[in-house]
């Protein structure tokens, strides 16, 4: 039997559709219900559905008054504050294209993004770096309270296949690429409600990630609001050590995080969490040891999902269909996936590249101004994820690793070439090779091997990179070597670097 799975068909998206209007569609049903709570150790900032909807619609008017037109890009430079999702949805409401970015990005990084997308407007808070030079006007978030009182903008309706937003991801070329998603992307997320979450309107979903991450935007905000649930998000200054108390104090029923966050929480005794039904994990493979430890500590399961910026999460375990041990789960109902070899789908049980069919409603429209790069990821009607997997006879997906050498850092995918390009600008470094290095049974970090005349001070190298890379991209381990291992074509042999590094930590 071929490794193809298409478990049912997705309900078609309405012909005239607006993603933001859809997300806010439950606001009139329960205007006084809390839609969003930004949590801190001492309290919470609460936004009811009526206020959230009014502020989004007012912010859309502000954007229009600032000269933003349909298809214009709006660059978002905001931390974990309510302004982030408000501007994100406001831009989509008027058919502009929001571009969420990490608040950790440095001036050189955000300048490259601004040069590529040519934004019509930047919306920023006081703490985030801005492009240099500024390519357009900047709207401050300090007027957030005024947006609510502005006249409400009406949503622009149109084809669900038209662009709605851009989201950046790192590519194997080392240059982040902007993924173009359609308005229908949010409609496709309905397949996750039962295929992953078991999501209900009475849920209180606490997500531990930053707003700019697609995992947080979708699982932590968009999906809860689409069903009328409550989104709980840690605010600035909240650490992993605070999360157990916040889970208990705010009666979280669902918890979403990357595996690294679960590991951090398990370092200390967990309080009793009587309202918590289960957790979710995505961003990197969840170690079985972490899953088992969480089950023992809380009495609840963690359901894992596989996804990517180009198609969000589409393979998962769920309360109604748990993943068999050692696997990630199943294609969600309505998805269309395959495992491909050189000539097409491989037999079930054989390894190959996981692929998504072009008919999947969650698949992106392409890469911004990088059509050739997107076409290179296609094989007939299939989009190639670049991930090695096996499909069992019952359709369960066993994740085997990346075909390329992308690294995971706290759930974020990081290109080794991006790290290397930054370090190679150091005057004393002639070349470098970055790898994801496993330093424990369930922990891995970014490590970099560099060639230099003498060993350089690690703190100085870390400080140098902190000015050029977001914190999550910065290596934790630096190793000097006389030369990098290369193959006959001159390419760095990263597998050898990983073996060298792991041997120093007693790994086999």
C-alpha cells in the first residue's frame, strides 16, 4: 500500500471570506466573556470579546487613515502585548498584509526584512529594534486605548484564496523567507480543533510562546477566539518558573508549549492542576522521557503535532485518537499527505520525504519574491516538507529527522548558514560550522565550530553574535578547530561535527 493518506475532505471555505472577520465572529455571541488575558505573577490584563472586536475594527480605521491600502505590508514590531494581535487582525480586516516578527530581532536582521517586503507602515512599541534606515512611517502602540474609540472599519470580503499575511521562516539558504498565506489558512485550522486539541468554547488555553511565533498566533490566539474560548498568554517578564502558578491560578484547561518549556517546568515540583485536561507540544520532537515525566507530574497527557510555517500543523495525536508510542500522530481529517521517494509515493513502512498536496486548504501560496525557491520545493502536485518520515500501515507518521541540517532552538527552526554568516564576519574567524548538538537525553542546543589562529573567549563571541542574531539563534557552545570537515564537493560535513561535539558530552 502506498504512503498516501487523505482522511476525509475538508468543508469548503465560504466564497466571500475575511480571516479577521471570521476570527472575531464569536464576539457578538458572548461580548462580556474574557477573550484574552495577558498574565503576570501579580495579576492579569483582561480583554473581553466586545472590547477586542471594537479595538481591532478601530485599529483598522487607524491603519486606513495612515494610508495603508489593500496588499500593503504592515511590519509588526511589538512584544507580548495586546497590540500585537490587534494590529495583526486589523490589517487583515482591511486586506492589508501584516508581517509579524520576533521582538528579539536585531537592527541588521529587521533591516533586511524591511528591505525585502517594503512595508507601507511599521507598528512598533518602544522596546523593539527598528530598521535602519526607516523605510516608512512608524505608528506607536501607545495610542492603543484610542483605537477602541475610533469608527469601526468594515471587513473586506473576497476570495478565500487571496493573500492575508506573511510569516517569516528560515530556509536552508540561510536567508529567512516570507511565506504568503491565504485567508483560507484560518479555515483550514478547523481541522486541528478535534484532530489535535479537542478544543471547546469553555476552554481556557494558556500558550507559553511569543506572539510572533505561528504556533502561538494560531494555537494560542486565533483558534481559541474562533470557537469563543479564552486565550491566556504570559506577558513580558514571565519566566517558565512562573507558569505552574499561572496555570493553577487562572484555571487553564489546555496548555501549549515547546518541549523545552515542558522540560523547564519539570525541574521543580508541579502544583495540583485540577482544571487542566491535557497539553500540546510542537516546534520540535517531544522526547518520550519528557512526555512520561509530565504524565507522572500532572496526570495529563501531551498531544504532539508536526507542522511548518508553510502549512501550520497537519499531523498530530489528539484526545480522540492518540498517537501510537514513538510516532507523531496521524494526518488530520481533511488533510492530504504522502511520503515520497525519487519516483513517487513509497510503500508504507518505508522512509521518504513528507509532502502536502496542493489541494490542502492550509498550504501557503508561495514565498514572497522567491518563486523559484518555492517551485524547487514542489514535485508535481506535492509540496515537499524536507522532513524524513515513515507512514505505518494505519497511517501513523514516524518522524525521522530533517533531510537538511536545519536546527531547532527552543522550538524555533534556525538555519545553520544564518549563524555561520554572522560569525564569519568576526575579524578573527576564518570560517565556521553550526549544528544542533544533543547534550543530554532530552536536550539539544546550537553549537558552532570555528576556525581561528587561537581560541577566542566564548563570552566575547556570544556578545558579538548577540548584536547580529536574535537570542534564540545564538549558539550556546563554541569550539575552535583547525579545519572544518568537508566532502569532495567542499560542503561542510555537519554529521562529523555533531559526532565530535556529542562525543565530548559522552553521547553515542
